[in-house]
C-alpha cells in the first residue's frame, strides 16, 4: 500500500499495487502544471486508488484528461486518461516515501529543456513508450 498527499495535508490518498510505469516525464504540460523541469509518475489500477482525506480540485489539461490537485496548496496528485480508464497515474513525489518507486524510464525526453541533463542510464523514450527510443548524443 502506498500513501501520500499534498503539501498542506488537506488531501490524502492510498494506492494499492502493483505500481507500474514508473517514469520521469519531461512533457511541456507536466512542466508547466508543476512548475518543474520534469515530473516523476507511477501508475496503479484505478480501483486501487482512493482519497482518504479531502477531495482534490479537478482540471482537464486536454480533452479526456483529468488532472487532480490540491485546491489549497496546488500540489499535483494524479492524472487519468479516458483512453486508459483502468489506471491512475500518481505523482511520485506526492508519496510519503518517493524513494519507494524510482523512475524506470524517461518519457517525452525529446521535450526536455536543453539545460535539463539526464544523468542515468534508464531508457529514454522520445514521447510515449510506443514512440521509440531517443538516440543518445
Ligand atoms: Zn494541499
Ligand atoms: Zn508529462
């Protein structure tokens, strides 16, 4: 069982395993929404995710995409896509223990800022995992 929540504590969640798709996303939407160069995510079965304190604010960043965040402190918590309704993506760093689920790959690596240097040997996908790997320079 994974537990986490927002910075101010108004919204808390629990998520059951297995955690899948641990990734470090470099897309421009995650970047702007979190005010950070990249954002780490993991996925759990939607049925295994629930809020146990408070309720999040909801924002649709594109059609069919639901992002949930704390309406008070603004912490981004989750991402759900109508095209994959069985799973819920959760921000790794909203976990109480982000060390538990380190990223296993990089997604949208083509979109990273030129000053964001990846310093690991994990696979780097150009966009999604289906879009192929990025050639190393
Ligand atoms: Zn909060
Ligand atoms: Zn992203």
